[in-house]
């Protein structure tokens, strides 16, 4: 399986080469978790893996609570579906807290402060209330918990998420809100740790594969030992191959029938590349051409053709028109440029706004 085939299989497994699912929540469940600190672009990352979902459709499922945005896996925001949030938190929150511990001490956040914070937030949000971060800050201040530092407030809120106290609420205009998890998501039977490792590994390798244990450990935030155990329990349902001296796991390869180039305007932090520690496969074309540029060089938003990075892009608003500007690193043919035009049309449909390609 040469490197270019690795990329094509990843495109297929992530529903980037062919879309069959309608609902954004179906894609989030398939992927397990979708990195989402850049809220608007994370929605685009989900939508382009569906048949025709729009920004409004993704937003609707977030407001309804079918998709939640919270801190899980690594210390950053992710989209997860409501049915998965409890067992994912139980599996990964202790590891995230370990990563946060050193800086928590500098911020003077000990268990006593966190306990008081949990109590204050629970009381303030009871009864279906959805409050913004600014409003949560005032709640904590009234409970005599300091929030003068932006980082201190962020950590207090993050710990409440990791403890399963709060999660994302419905948007209020352009502002995010928080709600009580117990009021947003019905209680569910606890999942055994071994079963949780299996499920997280199964979803990861089914959608990011071909991938390695190191890739899974990076994405999940788990220890290398836990990542290896996850692979062990999920391995019977996966295929395995040694490529370049490294072990790769993946689902049964998909037979690819796409005639046109698979062109994608991937947002920053997209799971196609952020979900892997080793991203060398997707820059093999650039390396062949002697172009030394990677994800960071392009500023985040990536233009890919058949899974290969060929440039970057950015979005700017001019009145009610969105301008998409490209930064190309290779020379493109007519068919590839037509593919870019189609990708821009899909972006316009997602936004519900006219989009011009610069």
C-alpha cells in the first residue's frame, strides 16, 4: 500500500471522497470526536462529510444537544454526540487533568476551589438555564471564587466540563453558552474501561486508518500503554499491514471509483490531518516536487487534491459576499481547477452566502 493509497483510503474512511450520511451528528458519531476550538470552521469540517448539510443544520443539532462541544481527549474543545460524552469523559478526563495539573497549581486551583466552583455552577444552571461564560464568571465571583484571570476562568470552566457537570448549551446570538450535562443528556449505564478503549480505538482506526499506535495515542490523549491496549482489543475487526517498517491498522480497504479529483477545502484543525501524529503521507507530492511546506506554513486551512496538500486558503467577508483566496504550492491542471470551483460552490451552499474565488 504506497503512501498515496494511504491518503485515498483515509479520504474514503472519513467520508471525504464520497458522502452517504445526511445528518451532521451521524458524522460526529462516526468519527468519535471532532476537534472544534475554531467553532465556525469545525462546523464546516463536519458538514462537508455529509451529503448537503448547511451551517444552519449543524447549528441546529448543536442547539438541540444532539452534538455537544466540550473538553475531551486532549486539552481542547471537541464535538461529540450526546450518547458518547459520558463514557469518553470517564476514559479520557483523568489523563487531561494530569496534563493540566502543573498550571492549575500556578493558578491556585486546588480541589477545595474546584469543589466550590462545581457547587456554584450547578446551582446557577439548574432548571434548564443556559449561561454565557461572562455570566458564569459573575456566578463564581458571587461565590467568592476569583475569576480575574482569563486563564483562571477558562480552567474553572474546563474542569467543570471534565467532571461532567457542564457542557455546551444553545447559542445565544453569536455567544456560546453552558448548560448542566445532567439536564442536557439523559443518564446512561457506565461503560467498562476495556469496552471504552475498544470503542474509541475502533472508531479511530475505522475513520483515520491506515494509522499507527502513535497516531492513536496522539489523537486520543491516552498513554502509549492504553493506546496499545486499545489496538489489541479492536484488532480483530481491523486489517494490519507493515508499511515502511511501521504497523498500520485500518478497516477493509474501500474500492475507489471516483473519476474526478477529490478536492477539499479543509478547515484548520480538520480531523484529516489533526487526527494523526505522522502527517508525512499527505505531503509526499510536495516532497517529490521539492516544496518544503507543511500544515503550519499554510496557516491552517488546507487545500487538498486526492488527499495531498497542494496549498492553503483563507476566507474573508466583503459585505455579504465571502471571498476565498488560495495560496497554491503546485501547478494545477484544468480538471483540478474545476474541482476547486466545485469545492467553493459547496462552501457557498454551506454558508448560504455568495462566494467568490480569488
